[in-house]
C-alpha cells in the first residue's frame, strides 16, 4: 500500500499496460465478448473512478479564476468549429444513408423501416464511442488545469475537503486522476470498443 501511495501514477500505468496485454491475448484467443468487455472496463476503471471523485468534489466555478479571456473564447471557438463539422457530417451522412436505404429496399416501403433500424443499431455504438472519447478529452483538459501534470502534486486546485481524513488515499486518488493516464486509458478503451463492435454497415443485406 505504501508503494502505491508513493507512486500512484506508476502503478496506474502498470495496471493499464497489464490489461492491454491481457486484452490483446483475449482477442487472439477469441474469449467471450462479455469477458473482453469487462477487461476493457477494468483497463480504464482506476483512472476513471479517481477522476470522477476529484471532479465531483470540485465546484463548478472552481477554475473560473484560472481561465484567461483568450482561453475562454478560444475554447468556445473550438467548440463551435467542432459542432459545425459534426452537423455538416451528420447532414451528409444522413443523406447518404437515406439514399442507400431507398436503393436497398428497392422502393418497398415495408422494408425501409427495418433496414433503417438495422443501420441505426450499427451506427449507434460508433457514435457513443466517439462521444465517450470526447468526454475523456474534456475531462483530461480539466484535470490538467486542476491538478497539473505531476504524479502526485504537493499543491493543487483540488478541494481540501476531498478525503481530508485519509491523506494516503487522497494522494492515490489525485495521482490516479492524472490527465495523461486518463487520456491514454480512456482513448484506448474507445479504440478497443470500436474494434470490438466491428461496425460494418451494409445497405444491401
């Protein structure tokens, strides 16, 4: 326990590396899908749980005094640009899907709905995974501003009320809530989820 308290980030990285290896082995050995999914959850669990604990204990306006005017407007600018591209992509994708469904159904109205739901069920996991990756990036950004990039910073913007009666557990939690660790494990879980889903939309079946 003392070793984890001293170097929580190192132990978190070792945990992640171990589960990545096990996940790769599971893919080659064709383990059951539910077990594979459990391994992906365990991969990101330590950093994600610690991140939730840290961000949940942080008031919404806690970082406002650390945000410059430029940073505020630049982040809003990037959000609007991303939203525009997402909207444009959805319009193009929607038109392509609609046309493909019409062609696949060969004008048979009773088949259009069925094919549409099949396409939706295939695309939904991909969309959810992309949104998950965006959430991971956003949380990592806040963690970097809140506690910095140190393994276990002696001082940070994390509220003192977080695990105030358990300094060792507080150090581990802040150490595991590292922006780099969350980014690596979170994006890895998103990538693995996309590979597992094997999203292949066919409009001609």
